C-alpha cells in the first residue's frame, strides 16, 4: 500500500510518501494505528484528517486493500 502525505503531514513525517506492507484488507482505524506507530506526531490529526482513494474520500468504515494508493489529507483552511 502506498501512503501519500499531503500538506503539512508531509513535513511532519519527513517523507512525501511511503510503502506499507499489510497482510490483507485493513480498516481505516487499523491504518491509523499503523501510521501513528510509524509517525507518532500524526496522532493529533487522527480526528480531523481524512483518507482518499482515487480522488474519493473514504468513509470511516471503509476497507483498504494492500494494493491501494491512499492519500492522507489533513484539515486545511483558506480564505
């Protein structure tokens, strides 16, 4: 699975993307657990960030496949 870090999550993790190996489909919550284990500084974003697959936001109960490319989209503000 490829994880794309967007906006300030890229700065926080220090990488624009990374490959994570998972044994099979996982839930959004399991993905968060994996990412926070790798990058504890992501923990504050767990409740306010979203994941997207192929330009579509994923619902909280989505299952993510091992071959998916997933973008982590933190909250943004603009004016």
